[in-house]
C-alpha cells in the first residue's frame, strides 16, 4: 500500500479549482489517507485481509479514502494503538476483546477462558443481537465503532514440558498479553501470569524470562514460538477473536454512505479471516509435528472446571444477566 499521490497544484490548477468553487483543502479531504494499525505479522491473514480491505475501500469510495496498513506493532503495542483511536493518531485497528474491555468492561466477555463451548457458539455470539448491544455500549462509552468480529483461533499453551492437568500449571511463569482478562486462566490454574508485549515474547521465551506462553496455532507458527518451546498443549482455553474498530474522529467525518462501505468491507474481510484461520487450525497440528514439536492432546474439562468459578468473580467486567445471555446462545 502507498500513500495517495501528493498533488502539487500549479497556478493554473489553483485558478481552475477556485473558479469551480473547489478549494485545495477540499481536494485534500477528498483524497484522505488513513492509518490502520495492528500487532500481527505480515504473513498472517489479518494483515493480508487488511490490505485487501484497504484496496476495496479505495475502490468503493472512488479514491476518497486510501489506507496505509502498519503491521507488527510498528505503530505501538496493542494498548498504544487502542489509545491512538481516541486521539486520532490511528484511524482503524484490530484489537482483542480483552483490550477493548479495558475501556468498556462488557465487551471483554468474549475473551474470557472457556466462555464459549466451541467455535459454533462463538460464531453465534458474533452474529447475535447481544454482541450488537455490547458493541453499541462500547461505542457510547468510547466514541469508537466496532465494525467486525474476526476469528483469532483457540488459544493453547506452549511450554518446554507437557501440561496434562491444572496441577501441571502450578508455579508456571506464563506470558500473557497486558490485559486483565488474559490472567483469569493462569490464575485459576495456579500459574503466574506475566504480561509481556507481543513483539517481545519470542526473546522472553528464548532467554527463559518466562516458561510458557499461550496463543492459537496460526499465531504460534507466525511468531515461530515453536522454535523456542518444545510442547504445544491443546488447552483450547479461549476461543478468541479480534475486533476491527474505527476511531471516533474518523467515524464522525464519514458520510452515511461511506460508513456503510467501511462496515461492509470489514465484515467481508472478517469472514475471510475466519475461513483462513479455521483452515490453518485444521492443518497445523500435522505441520508442527513435522517440525519436531510435540503436540499434546489435553483433557480440557478439568481446566474448564477450574476456571468456571471465576466467570462471575472479582475479575468479571460484565453482569450476571449478560453472562447468562451469552451462555444461552445456541442452546
């Protein structure tokens, strides 16, 4: 992606624009360059479809908006780009429900461990009126606008020894993202959660700063965590997703027509991301085993039983009614 061409108006162009009633400022606004920031690698579907979406929006708005996509934490950690939405320093981001939940608690419910029974439960939630209500609450609280849900995958625990039961988690120093909801699973199973920025995790594992980390299979491959961890333990503790969010400063300047274009494009991108991640999850167990990594099948029910009492405990940022509605979806 490139920035739109910078126009250098000649005297003749300036006079023509003035004669037609179009100022230079109007032309600049008509060809506005936007910034999309995320923390994922260029090899991942999130980046690929963000680039696709940028091209689509440029085409569907007749060039009124171009979008520069900045991957791999190049514009800051996830907390930074969330803050940038409201400041107007970034226009669009991917972020986890857990990070969005720092600004509006109920939206974090989709990032809680064992909140969803399976992918179908997650998909039903993503398509539900309940999610629309929660997204509206987030918009009301922050001014920023959720546009789409993107499947991120089921999060699993990597380590240098097998983990078969919650007892094996005792005392394990495990890296987690810097959002409180990610700490529920390790704390419920007796591990020591250690927040570390995404871009720094590989080195932290390599140097033994932490013993373990947790992420979906596609992310483990993209970040090459299997190079510095011997075991992938299929704990499947979070059926996770990313939200595509537009900043309030951007949204407030869009026409209704352009708002609809942005929603449609990013919802389409979200569907394609979800398809790609599902396919990668199906293929990657065999791939990791070919690389010499041990993929450890885990009986997840004991882990789930350890976590369930925490769903509506002190860490919960939602009320009982919202929790009950999530659990009732798809039943």
